[in-house]
């Protein structure tokens, strides 16, 4: 059963996952009804100005509705009771101009000011047409708090302290699921211009983080379950979730092996492609890539990854690291998607270190930051971690090839050819996407699923 059904009147088809959920008109749309002759919302690639206007209107409506659900008095009383210090929570109203100081792509943060100068944040999930079911949202809250609990009890990695949390439920007096945590000083590393000395300071501290995480292996791949049970549960990444015929949430994992994990993830993506829920703009290309990776790549990539497995921050673009004026890390935040995964994925360089232009062009050349980070690890007698950074491009490419439905049809060919060159460099250094695709069409020409996609008129 699809996670979302198309909301176009009379349509019974599944809605396309990421692209098919339109915040502007508040609809889930299938492949057919996403076409311009049915779906008339502005496309940011064609009319950016109109798109920004409509997007802003939709965001204001979304956040006004969300904040109206928060019981401010109950939140204030809860925080004051926990800390035994009086506090204030200002009346909630959404200011689009100051959105970046309180909101990210997934969460909104309500400040709680105590009379002695301490500030907490109430972290709540945004809710719009793209939001996954409440059952998934609740699991994310529990897993994020469990991750903070694990990090604070087992490591010295700087993180905000969690004081309270609750999932969405009728008995929750605050009205929404939330996490109460310390507000950390500092600015996002991704917003900083670093000198050579500043960069060395940051790299050294991140090497400490990698070394600390290496000391705590796990036996399974997945996400931590909840604060009272730090065992590993299913994977919670949005690309892996599904629903049964009754609309109940279906999750993948946990997994005992890297091969089991990768195989299940790829097969799930193939199913979504065939159902029209993923890669709607390039279904044939995506099917060929996923089938080829499943048939010819994954077994060799995972052969030496029998475990153990390690915790990874899965959204490591640089805004998750807060630094002070001397570039000391004051906290690593936003662990909601954190996952126990293979060591090659867990200890590949953070995405923040990549040369984005070079990487998205398909090149596997390491950036200066990646090389310096690996060298830093070597100097710390962490040669094994350094080797994982040097060889991390395979993990990066897999993450963007399998389930990386971005809506940009140029990304997948570049990432896939980069993956082939990383896994089989001698055989694929000069091969082009067009040449590979032609060969793959011949390899799978009798494949029933491919033929069905072709007959449907998929691109």
C-alpha cells in the first residue's frame, strides 16, 4: 500500500513520495497529476519569484496552524516544574523574517527563558503535506532522545542536555510532540569562514568525535529505539518507510549484516519505483541503476563489512556543529536521523567536507578538507579511521544513488558513474553514462519490470 494516495479527485493511484507532496496546494499527487496540465503550482525552476511568494504563504499557514496547537501555559509550567525556577514563554506567532533563527527544514524551536538567565528550547516537528505519519514522527522523537541519552552517558561528545520529551498523544498536555533541551551558544560551522589554523582546530576536535564513536560498537544496523531501551530498532530514514494495506507503518530492519541492510534498502526502492512513488521524472534510469547496484555492486561492497557497526550523524552538512569565536565545538545538534550503520558509512568524511561542485559533477577526487581530516586521524594513531575517510567516496555515492530521489535528473547519472569509478575504477574510468545506460538496457531487455515501465511511458 502506498504511504500517500493521490488526492486528485477520483484518482486511486499512489502519490509520488518527495516530489508528489506539494506544500503550495497541499496535495499528494501521482505521476500523472503532477504534470503541468493538472498541477498548476509554480515551478521554482521556471518562475522562482512566484514560487517564493506561494511558498512563503504556505509556510506561514503551516506554522500558524502548528503553533496554535501548543499549550503555552502547560509548556511554561512543565519547564518551571522540571527546573524549579520560574520561566517565561512568549506568546507564539510566526515571523517569517526571523525564521532562520528558530526553524530548520524539519523542526521549530520555541525559546523558554528562565529568570536566572538560562534558556531552554522546546523542539517541535513541523507539519505539512510532506510530513510522514504520526507513528513515524513519534519514533523519530524517541530515537533522537535515545541518541542524546547514549551520547551523554557513554561519551564526552558535546551535545545539548535533554530535560524532557513527549510523543504526540491525547495525554500530552503540551499539545504536540516535543523535546526540551538546553540552548547552546555558538554559530553553525557552515556559516563560518575558516583560516588554516581555524580549520585545523575544528578537524582535530572532529577527530576526537570519530575516535569516541569508534569506542562504542553495535551488533545491528538501525536506529536506537527509545531512551529507556538503547537497543537498535528499525531504520527510520524517510526513504525506507512504507505502509501496509491498513495504513500501518512498515519499517525496515534492524539488520544483522551490511549485505542484508543494503539489499533490503535497494529492493524497497525498486518497489517504490515500480509503484510510481519514487523517481517519477526518471523511473527507467533509476530502475536500471538500482537493479545494477543490486546485481553487481552490493555484494562486493559489503563483503568486508561483517560488523561491528557504529553510530553516525546522518545530516552532517556543517550546520549541525556549533562553534564559539575560537572555533571550539560547543555542541553537535540535530541527531534525529542518527543511525547505526556500517563503519565505511559511519566514518566517511562528513558531507560538509566535500567539494560540492566537484562531487556533484561525478568526480571522486577528495577535497582538501577530507585529505587534511584523514591526515589528522593518522597523526592521532587512528590509521583505520583515516583509511575509511580516504575510501569514503563509495559510501557517499551509495547514499545518493540508493533512494536519493532529488528531482534533479542529472544527479543520478553523475552519482552512479562516480560509484562505478569508485568501486571498479579500472573498468569504468572512461565510460560515459550514455554508454553504460545503453548496455544496461540490453542486459535487462527481457526484464518484465523494465518492460512494464517502458509500456507505461516512463522516462
